[in-house]
């Protein structure tokens, strides 16, 4: 079972093979996304699974894609993707509607190995991402949890996390982007 003290490593050139291994186990995640769907700027076309993999690897090796990877031994069992809005520009238009300034950092998605769900891995990944953000200077951090309305929800569709998980990590509601997507924000102090 994962805990907030699970081993966390940042996605980068040295951890890319571990990330690629779990991605390949799960067929590139969500139809071959490779956690690249929020990287393209508006108007850029969708990619194939193979081109998404190559695109993501280029971003990682150029230090333009970030994630907190949760490890169990040598294996990645989940992660939390984060980064500044310049790296993750997709769907930023909602901030005009909210009347809020864009954040310094965005937490855009989570993934947990299908064999390890409901073990606290997403929570460990979120805590790890916040520690990495603090080490990078901190700032305002937004998350986009799925508003479940207290109803049962398949964990495979909770890629944005849950409101309760973000609230427990100190995030407060900022508004909503549609009927199922919330915006929650907190300030992380740099260290």
C-alpha cells in the first residue's frame, strides 16, 4: 500500500524508461494519450499513440514535462502530472470565465496502475508533486478534480483526482469549468 512517504521521483531523462514501462503496460493510457493531451496548444492536431509517445519523450528530455512518479521498488505504480501553464496550455480559457488569474502551476492528471488502485497512490503522487513544486520555488497551484456529487464513480475515470483528495491537501474551491470539472487552488511555499 502506498503512503505519503512512498518513494517519489520526478519524471526526467533517467526515469523515462520506468514511465514508459508502465505506459506500455496500459497501452499508452486512455487510448494512447501518453499523458500528452494537455501539452498541445489550441488548434494543434491530435496525434497517434506512437507519435504521442515520441512527443512526450521529447518533452521529458527537454525538461518541458513534469510528473511526480510513485515507485514500488523499481516499478512506477502511479503519477501526478504537473507543470506551468506554458507547458500545459490546453483548456486554459476557463480562467476568463472564473475571473481568476492563471496559476503558476497546474496539476492536470493522475494515473494509477490498474492493479494498484484504491491504495492511496494518487494521494502520494499529489503530495510528491507539491514537494517538487515547493523545491522549484512554489507559487499558486491549481487542480481540476472531477465533481462526483458523492456518487460512485469508476476510479479509471478519476484522472483529475477527487475534490476530497485536493481538500485534504489544502486546496480550496475556486470555481467550476462545466458540470463535472472543478478548479481548486492552494499556495505552495518555496523552499
